[in-house]
């Protein structure tokens, strides 16, 4: 028996309205996101707990984001990722699925949303404000220890 386009669309829409369908899709999304948070936290932040690579935020996974280390638009020109089919247009579940399908490629890290936004602000040169603060603290300690002034 052949279905008409209208019958096919109606059946598909009925399936999507099923609460079980929505729940399963959400569970898969959350599970895959947690896998990515765990992987990059372990390999980039050297932490067994999902956390921000910059400030260490780990109080709740909803505060964490997948960050493009080189910057979202600059990462399009990284040969290793473009060979894998990466595009800066990938977002949300599509980015999550792409990362898992491509075996967690280099070029990504976990940042909290605050560090991620700060890093993306114009004038910050793809650097979070925390990094600038850390550098200033290091220079201040070096000055104290050496007695040398800049």
C-alpha cells in the first residue's frame, strides 16, 4: 500500500507528538552532551569532573558550553577539521553529533557561558578576561620576586 504525501506527513507528525518520542530524543541529546563535557574536561582541563577550562566552574553542567578554541569563525580554516567536514554553521545537537561521530577532534574545549561570552567579545582577541587577569597576577608575582620593574 502506497501512502500519499499527506498521509505520510500526518503519520510523521503524530509520531512526533508522542511524549515518548520527545523524551527519547531529549535523553539522547543530554547523554551525548555529557559525554562531550566529560571528554574535553578530562583531556583539555585534566579534570575528572566536567568543568570550565578557564575558571573551573563545575557547579552545574547547564552552565557549561562547548567552545571552539580558535574561535567559531577561525576554526573553519583549520585543515584537520575541514577534512572531517566541520562547518561553523553546526550548532546544538548537530555539533554534538558531529563531534561524537568524528571521535572528539582537537579544537574544542569546555567553558562556562560567562568565559565563553567574554572570550567572544570584540576587543578581547579570543581571550577570556580571566586569562588576562591570570597573566597580570603572574607578572606582578614575577616583579615582586625579582625586584625588577616593568
